[in-house]
C-alpha cells in the first residue's frame, strides 16, 4: 500500500527511490496505540530519507570545496581543520538551510535538523541547550562562522 501511495505522490525519481528503500527498512510492528504506530513509522521514514539526503549534501559540498575527508569525523576543536573542511561544512549548512544568507545561523532550522537526526534523548537535549548557548555572530567569512559555531557546539555538548 505505502509503495503505491509513494509512487503516486512523489514525482522526483531520486526521492521516490529513497522512500521506497525506507519503506523496506522501517518496522511497521503495531504498537498498543495506532497513532503511536503511525507516528513512529513516519518518523522512521523521514529520518532514513533525511539521513540519506544529508549524506548526499555532504558529498556534493565536499567535492565543491575540494575536501576529501568525512565531515562527520572532523574535530572542530583541533587547530588543524583545513579551509576546505570548514567551507564544506558551511556549504552543507547552507544547503540544509541552517546558514542564512546574511551569514548567521538559523537556530530554529538547526534544532529541527538535530531533532530529526539524533535519536538519543539525552544527547538531543545537550544539543538543544548548546544551540541556544552558542551565539556566534556572522563573520566576514561564512566558513569561519560555521566553524566557530560548530566548535562552540562541540565544547558544550561534550
């Protein structure tokens, strides 16, 4: 049933393929409450599709900025973070809508991203608090703004 609905509603073939794959991977085991079952299932679909999309965004941004590493493996408290890495992250933030056109961080969008990607409630709570505490003003260079913001998050979440 879900595949038929996805096929009818989603026109983009790439996105359709991601949802079809997620349908196969998400558990639709009935819970005591049908609303809870539906909520958990849809949440699983969205997280799987978003995770895949974020990996694609990171890959595109890495190529655009000449970064050959993995954004998720960066240590933002290291003085050795390359310019290419910083700009790949800024690119990723732009494409996700977290970095606004004026060079500031959109904290509400960032919270939505964290809410969708982090499953552990304790860790999610730390990130939400850190997002509020990390008030990084826009620098002349978006790569540095994003780097300073993530450096702050990294310190506060640890």
